[in-house]
C-alpha cells in the first residue's frame, strides 16, 4: 500500500475510471468548531474496492468535495453509503448524497447503512428519500455486504448517540475505522486483527466529560493492536493547534511504527 496525491487520471467528463482499490479522505475535520469554520473539510471518506464504491459519513461539504476531487468522484457511481452515527459533522450531507447516488431518485439503487436512531422523528434522513435506495440496512453488531465490499460491525461505541465502528475486508487488508467513541478496553480485542487501523481522534489531551478519543488513548490502542499502518483523522481544534504534521514526525520517531496523521485529500492505494 502507498500514500499518493491524486493524479489526473480522468476521462472526458472528468470522472475517475480506475479498478484500483483505495481509500480517500475527502475530509479530516472533527468536532463542531473545526467543522463550522471549515478549518479542515468535513466531507467524509470514499472507499473503492474492485467494482464497488462506498461512502462513509458524508458530513457538510461531501457533495462539493466529490466534485472538486482530482480526479472527480461521481456520487452516481456509489453502491452504498454508511453512516456511523447521526451527528452533524458526519451526517450533514447524507440527504444530498442519497439524492446524488440515486440521481434524484430516478434510478433506484444503492444501499444505505445507518443506526436506527438516524431515522424517524429525531433522525437525520428525510422521509421522502425512503424509496430512493434499493435497500436500507440498520447497523448493529454483525456482518454486512455491499457489492464486492464486506464489512463487520464488531462492537458498539461509547458515544452520546448510537455509534458504530467498521471493519472492512479489502483484499488482503483488514481496514478498520474506529468512529467517534470514548476509550474502553473492549476496543482492543474488537479490532485486534486490523492491518490498517483508522482512528477518529478529536482531542490532543483527554477531556473526561466528552466521549471522544484523545491522542494518548489513540496511541495506546495502536501500541496494543500493532497494525501494519495506523492513521489518525477527525481532528478537533486542540490537535490542529498542535500541528499534525509535526506530531506525526515525533510519533513515528518515538514509537518506530508506521503512523500517519491524515490530511484532506489523502489517498491510500491498496
């Protein structure tokens, strides 16, 4: 696997044509102030594997970032959208992306995965979209499939709303996304077989009153799981102020492990 900046491999209308498996970080913002001020994009993550495209957590700006990506990413090529939880920084563009995936509802296609509380009176998904997708699947602990992509929800996170992490089987890699959560010991066995571990890390230092990981907790998880590669993302204000590119250098030197702090537009080829 390798980190690359996207090149200009595009067709006549500018959309990507590639069978390469990859993960692209369209946004790396975490928490409300980084999202509100757009100090980092809050657009979410695009996964392409074989013939299947999946979008994780389309926060504010997801549709715009797909269009401005180089090469462009066409939401009409999506096979699934996964919402790990209903907070705005993860779900702000969920309805727009459903519209885009289904071409305004004129092409009934795709699967929408989401927690139960994302629906209904206090949910975030508009009721008029209920028949736009081919399927709606409620996330819970278990195994799921979307086209060529298989993934598992190994455990429910500790967060103020119903929240789940994801563990994908992408070729020879087990790519885990630990979405927003407080630290708890059961995270370690749940993700112990991850070869690539992606962690949402909001805080530079621990804040006991808020259920998010801090940098020290994330590094402790990485040291216990020992993945081939670890990636930190979803940064709050205190982590941005600590300058992620400088932190990355210090962490890699200290731990002697392959650890990256993600940036908007970063792409991992598998």
